[in-house]
C-alpha cells in the first residue's frame, strides 16, 4: 500500500485535492482540461470543481475515486508549473459532493449540503457581528477604551443608562444564524395558513405555520430541526407571491 503524502497544513488525507495559485485569466473549460491532463496520470478522476466567481478564482478541486491517488498527486506534482504558475496542492478540508454521493448516495449528499449551508450561514453571521463591532469604535481603539488624548464624553440623559454603555451590535436579519423557525415578511395581505402550508410543508420536519393576529404580511414557519428550515429558506427566499408577484423575505427568527 502506498504511504499517504503528509498534508503541508496538517489536514487528514482526503480523495479530493485542493489546488491553488492557478492562473486566474484562463477560461474554466481550458483550466479543467489542463488539470485533467495532469492529474489523470495518478488515478481515476470523478470530478473537477472550478468556479469563475471572484472568491473562487485561482482555485480548483480535483476529486479522485480513492485517497491513494490524491496522495500520490500531492507528493509528486506539488509545485508543478501549470500555465506559467507553480501549483500549490493540499488535501481538501472536507469531502466533495461527488465523494459523498459515491460513498453514501443521494440522501447522505442532501445532509452534507445542508450542513455546509448551515456552516456558511453561521460564518456570515459571525462576520457581520464582527464588522458591526468594528464600526462601533474608532480605528485603533480597543473595546472600552477612549481615544488617546481625548476625554470620554459624558453620556447625555444621565441616569437613563450607565455612562459609557454602548448599544449591542445587531446582526442584520439576512445574516442571522440558522435555527428551526423561519420569519416570513412581505407576504400578500390575503395569504392564509393553508397556502403557506402548501409551500413550506413540503420540506423535511415541517411542524406548523403561525400567522400573527392583527398583523398582515408576516408569518412564522416552524420545523422539527434546523436542517428543514435551512432547505426551506434556501428554496423560498425571494419567491414571488400574490397577484403582484412581489418577492417574499425569508429569514431565521431572531433568538
């Protein structure tokens, strides 16, 4: 059995090779063709993932059918010059969709995608919170510190709240972390529970729709767990509804 190449960053062996430092100006089809020509020497490739969005430029994932092929590729061609730039190789942090589908079938792939989406949304929520914290204080000033050479201002309306108390950063609704209850807004005024149940009841773990008495245009949808809510939010956010076809807003309930 071939010994597995050691990850430069300590990641565990994985059938998927993460490739970076690729030439960003090359078209995706041409890049995949070049990667196939090089990596197919080391085993059967079941997928190559490369995207053209700004965040993913210069990167690709080469998915082999076994971890030994990935290990040989990392060991032998890390630093190999491709299209004028040396490739930097490592194992991918997680299993690829193609690997999950191959090993566990469609049901496990669906669970894998939901977990990835939940993790992405948690990161977005954390990033939004950190960005708001930075906006609350001047650059170079730590939490609870006054600016150098400038006395702290006295709080207006003394007695209403402790001097120096800052408002807690509020995460925008779009970046709230996942939970099992969805908050719907911009619904048609004549919407009813039956219609919403028909739309949201097709997702796993659906429990109920709750309209708000005396409040038009909003509702809550609850699921047994957050995976069902994640799938529903992804599929329905921005969906046009009603005669006017106005898109609805779907976010997680603020905890």
